[in-house]
C-alpha cells in the first residue's frame, strides 16, 4: 500500500474526519484586510477547507466557487452554514483541472501547489482571472518542504506586461489563536491584478 501524503485526498479526508473543527471558524485576516473594500464579483477559493473564507466572501456579495481536495471538508463546509452563493466542489486541481473562469478573484490561502507536478495547474489558475481580476496568495514564511510554489515563486513568475503586483511582503500573522496553524507567526502575502 502506498503511504498517504498531504498531496492525497485520503490524507485530508482523514484529517477532517474526527468531527472537531480544524480551523478557527473565522475568515483569514489577510483576506478580510485585502478584500473588504473590493467590489464583489465571481471568486474562486482554492483549498476552502471548512468554508470560512468562502462564506465571508458570499456574505460580502461574491458569487463563490469553493474547492477542496477533501470531500469530508466540503461536506463539513456545507454543514457549518447556509450555502449562500457558493458552489462547493471536491477537486484535486492537478488531477481534475481548475474550475472554469473567468473569476474576478482567485484566493489561495496556505494552498500549496507542488512543483513540478502542479505547474500546469498553476498556469491554469492564473488564466482563469478576468482582466482587472485579483490574485491573492498567502503562505507561511517557512514550510517544512521546498517543492511547492510559494507566494515568492509565483510573484517572480508573473509577467509584468500582464500583471501588476500590488502587494508582495512578509507580515506578522494575525489569527484568533484557535484551530490549526496557530504556531506560524509570519506570512508572505502576494496580491496582484491582471492587466489584460
């Protein structure tokens, strides 16, 4: 039997299956900081987990496609609140492809895309953004693995003729202290606008 890894649906299904909340129940602070004054449109939330960000976006007028590799996470996200304008989808974007755009926002909060396996999927993600659309990527300052596309890597790959980098910086992480990931203290934030 092949050992499970964080790149597998079964690994994430098992993580979510114990019945208790994994995350805080609050939307990511960076999402709120960056998008609270943005005009709503159509959003893609990659790695939606229990759906906290997707529900915040929907409450602020966005029509949301929320994707996670774990079916258990998707099922739990539905249970934690009214679906609002949210289309919940179980998908591994590397194996199954990226939902069809165009999107006015693509949000990737701590959503690791593996190199080189996920490189094509990352390009598909970028291509789903509508002209004028926002790419928002947040990652931890350090990861235990070095084979993922980090916010820094993604920023370096953006063609300046097609993208305007609005924000690319390391920040102290604000979080409620509840749920997983609380031991991380600094995040890298990338916000970019598609020009064409």
